[in-house]
């Protein structure tokens, strides 16, 4: 998959050439949730340990998204590994059309499916399902907050962040802008990153930067 290119910032609210909104997802299975929960116990400052653990799960080197170093799970999720943490998108909310994103590339990826005409309700539903999946393993989130944000090109947003402590790490389900699309795409991710055991969870408005890959 080639990341879209643009010559300048997107004008929010511009709708010329937009075909429709889409939501694409790759569900988190119970087995994958268990694997990720186990990975959350590892020292994510040591890339040799974490890379070795992901290879031991049978995950292959990323051959799906250009310019991204990482792995691909058995279900088709791409895990970014070029920073100190685990970052795995499992859902995207985006519009297709205009000059930046002309085709439904997320829905065409192996293991993924998309719904044309879907919106924020469906996007949030994928997040809620992921939180429920991990809650089955880990119990209710130890932190569960929602932040009201400004309007993006897609529309106004209210993002949810649910988190669990795993020793010196936090395992988070959250929503952020997809980094390559200039707000044409929002994504929901599973994130593992360092958080000292005596440190508080980020405030709702701070989670976006906490999850930044």
C-alpha cells in the first residue's frame, strides 16, 4: 500500500470530489488480544526483546505499507516498530475522493473490510468492541476517558481512550489522526508504551500525544 501524497495542507470542510465516508476495520480476535496483553509485559525500550517476541508469534515483516518498519499480524494488522512502543491500527475512518486519497486502499488490504457510507458511530463501535475484547482478559479499563475536540475534515470528533497498567507500561485503546493523510483519515489503535507504575495516566486531552508513533 502506497501512502497518499499531497502538495499542501488540506482545507477542512472542502468536499469537492469527495465520494463518500468509509470505515475499514480488521477485528481483534481473542487470540490476538491475548498475544498483545503478553507483549505489554515486555520492556519496550529493548527492541531486540520485543522484535524477537513478535517474530516468535509468527508475525512477518511489514510488506503492506511502504515506509513503515514493523510487522504484520496473522490477521493482517500492521504493527509499527520504528519507535519505542507498540502501535497497531485496527480501524480507519476516512473519506475517499479529491486529490489526496482517491481509492479505498484500507478496505482492499488482506484481512480488512470496509463499509461505504459509514460514519463516526461505526468507527466508535470498532473502538468499543476492542475495549470489550481486552476487558474480557484484563478486567475493566483502569482509565476510560473521552475528549471533545475541534472539527477535522471528516467532522467533529470525541475520541475515547481506555487504558490498563502492565507493570511499567500502559496498554491503550485510543483514537488519533492517521499521520499521513492530513486529517482525511482517523484511526483507532492499540498502543503499548512506557508509563512508570507511580505515574498517573495522561489526561484525556494528552492521550493523543502519548499515542503518537
